[in-house]
C-alpha cells in the first residue's frame, strides 16, 4: 500500500513521527465530511470535529481509524521515497509543484483489514 503526502501538509509530521498509518474508505454518504478533511488543515482547526466523523482506536497500529469507514487498512511503514521530478514522464506534471514541494511516497505493509459487508465481511 502506498500513500503520498506533501512536506508542507500537517499530516506529513505525523507520517514522519509514527511507524504506522491507516487508510479508510467511506460510503458515498460521507462525501461532504471527506471534503472537509481534504480542504482544511488540522494545523488551523479541528477538522475531524468539523467533519462529524468519529475517531476510533485501531487494533494493531497506533494510528487511529474512523468508525464510519466501511474499509480500514492498518499499515506499518516499510519504506519511503521522495518523488524525483527528473523521473516524470510527462514534464507538465512538474507545473503542479511551483514550490518544488514534491510528495513523499510512503510504502506500507497491510497488517490488518477491517471491512463491512459491502466488502464481503
């Protein structure tokens, strides 16, 4: 499993500090809540409270999860690598990085999956 985070994001400091992370997938009904999470910074406000989602502890990793998620993957980081703009096959991609704040890619081993009946569990 991979996740990508820009160094300027508040999430970046947590990805650097902890050895684990979670990935959660939500039903369509939580789209507005996810817009809040994706457009606001936890550095400036309590975006989780604003989203109305409920944080719950994970079972095997220190990173939290969300009660409303229908699929949760608990992951242990195994490797990271910074994106290298020299490797962009389409040079136009680098236009999206005017501050040269290329994403860091974190690779993780999935160590636990929790799923609702939507995913056959």
